């Protein structure tokens, strides 16, 4: 379909369609694709400051701040003072935030399954493994981090 499209454009096309699909599927929950990764991260590691999210996702602080503010305003996350540093705040999922995690995970898993359904099972695993390698290497090439856990 796109024989002359460069690799970066192919990856961008998949990403754009992923965002579109997530926005449609997350809308009934009052969420968007931009908030999805923050909730996923906080479900695994609560209490982190916004700066950690910005570094992890290789995004500027303002972008993360807007997404976190909306999640906070909508009741999905809250900020708490760090007992070890009274000037710092950690981010935590609220009950509402924890309550949507199973559905969010199911939405993401369904999209991945639908996308990969055109490939034989072995090729699915290979594509994911190879994309993880390329993601890690792209971070090093761009100089945006000294490594990043893509697993």
C-alpha cells in the first residue's frame, strides 16, 4: 500500500491511527490518548513527580503538566506532598483512576490484537521485539536519554 514510504513515516502513520482509535475508545471514560500513558505509568509506579514522567516519555514539562492537570481536574490522579521533601509533590491514582485501569488495559490490548491480527503469531512476537530494539536505539541516536526501558 505504501511501498515508498520511509520507516519514520510508517511508524508515524501507525502512531496517528493508534491515537485516533484510543481517543474514540477512551472518550466514554472521559479520557484521551494523551492521558493514557500517564495513567499506565502511574498504575505501575505511584508517588513520582511530574518531572519523572517528562523524562520517561521524553516530553517537555509543559506537555506533561497539561495532561496531569486535566487528569487531576477530572479526578483520575491527585498530588500529595512528598514526606521526604515538603516542597515536592508525588502523583497518585485516585480510586476513580484505579477503577478505569482494567478497562484501559483491555482497550489497549484489543487495539494491539486488532493491529497484529494480519500477521502470523511468530511474526507478531518478532515485530514487537524488533520495534523495542529500534525504539531503544532511536533514543540513543537522538541523544534524548541514556537508555530507556521499553519492555
